[in-house]
């Protein structure tokens, strides 16, 4: 079960004008489960995305990046997205690329657009041939149930080892115009920034120029999906897509627009919500952990230290055991690669408990206080470096026996 993350309510997920969603049960890996998702977009829509930095990026990632680049170069706009779960189509070479293109061509034919106007996405097992014939066979059913209020079904259709669907929705008023935004994400393991083994799709009904949306998606990702880690692994298929359908009245054509900052903050807020839902549903997770590093000389070094703590198996297993073996955190800070770090200026807190002072154990620290915090399901680790004004926050979870079980049995 996800840590303090209630199941989304289908009725609370607001339809977004300009995007229709359909799904199918294609039997890609298991029978009788939603595993193909189709999203169709209004002609007014603009689309931007960020993708994994894994050099072994999956075939659909390569195709989606190329098709988005074609739009930027003056090509026809993106009209549809297609997602399959159960197979990553990664590590599949030229055959995998051909099957990703075949998926795009099949959907384009049914929708009456060009294959380059379709973005494909896949998630699941790596190094397995994509059963493209099953995906193609499922497309008519997905198209048949296209509708605006299918967001909950969409969230279910992209799950792999997730224990529950992940979705969020909100409306904001910007410049007197109501903007509706709804998003879904998936991911539970192999999570590490740049991006994570995650898929994320966030749509809203404003009109946003392509260059503005390109900047907006990078900002939102940097403050959300690039601030999470479960196990330190970077997947081959990570993708976060931002869709401005253009069906509403708000128009933002410049980052200098007075409305851009408001839209940016709203989009980033919901993206952060979706990212944190991934961590709360981490494979085998029992605790949600916030790690904040402050008073650094740069954001980069603050993040480097935060991720060093968040990735440490010794730290994560201590959290699972509720064991205040907090010297493990200091060790992780020390090997984070900040070579000129003066540890004599460093303080560390566990929620309200001052654990380390001036680089050593706080004389007033009592292990019973640390034990109290470690037993909580939500914990904050705060580190102050005493060397500047920069700060960074990342979110992670503990590492449990169940994580090993899930990943040992993943292909069975």
C-alpha cells in the first residue's frame, strides 16, 4: 500500500477540453488488464516533453523525441499519444524501432493523421521483443471508448508494479480565465532523476506557444520528477509530457507574460504531486522521506548531497527498521563528492530533533528522540552546510524486504 497516499477518485479527475482518452485490454503481458492507452489531441494543442538520459533509451523514446523535433522544425502538430504497459521495447535494436514506428503508423491510419504526429510510449520489461500485433489489435477498442473523463482508467492503464493508480487534478484562475489541468503518472521502482522509470502526462486547456511550453516542461520536471529517487536506477523509458490543448481562453505566448509565472507554478505544483505519489508507492515502501540540504554554495552540490543520502542502501534500510543509526547519513554526506566540504560547519536534523552539531553528535541529542521520529511514516532529514544560500530538496522512501521480493519476481 502507498504511504499516506489515498486512492484517486475518478469523479474528482476533471476532464480537460481538447484531449480525449481511450484504453484497451490487449493482453500484452497478462490477460484482462488495461494495457493500451490512446490520447487524441485537438488541432490547437501544443506538446512538449522531457525524457530519460539513459544512453540505452527505449525505441519509443527515440521515436517520440524525433517526432517532437519535427514539430519544432515546422512539421505538423502532434495529434495523438499511444502508451503500452507490459513491455518496455528497450534494448530491442532496429527491430524495436521498427515496431515503435509500426505502432504510430497503425494509430495514424485509424485517426487520419500522419505517423509523425503520433508519440509512442512503452513501459515494462526491458530486452523483450514488443508484441506489436497485440497493440495494433487493441487500438480500435481504445479509440471506440475515447472520452474526456477517462483519466482514472488512463492512470490504471499505464501501471506496472504500482499498487495503485496515480492522478491529480485542479483548476486555477489566471488573468480572469479558468484553467483546468489533470495529470497521471506511473512508477514504483527503478526510480532516479533524469528522469525515473516513470511515465507522466499532464494536460491543461490553455493556449501556450511551443517555445514557452518547452521551457515550462523543463522547469516543472526539474522541480518534481527530477527530485525523486527510489533505488538509484535510471530507467530506459522515462518520459514526462506536458500538453496544452488550446481549448480554453487563456493564451500565453511569452515567458515574460504576466500570466506565465502563475501557470508555471500551478503546473509545477501538480507535477510535484504526481512525482511524490510515485515515491509514496515505491516498491515495498513503508516510509516517505524528505531530504533537504540547505546553506550550500550551489544547488548542484545540495542535490548531490541529498541524493547521496537518498541512494544509500544503509540509510534506507535503517529507515525501514526505524533504527536511528544516523551516522550512516553523515557517511553518505561525506562521500557525496563535495571535496571542499567543511564538515565542522555541518548540522543535521531529523524532523525537530537536532542530531549533529558542528559536524559531530549534538551533546543534547538523545537516541530516544531519534527513535521517536524514525517510527513515523513520514520523516524529514534536514542538513545545513554553512557555506552559502543554496538549497535543494529530494524525496525518497525506505528500502524493505518487499522491494527485493518484488524485483526478484518481476518477470514471473
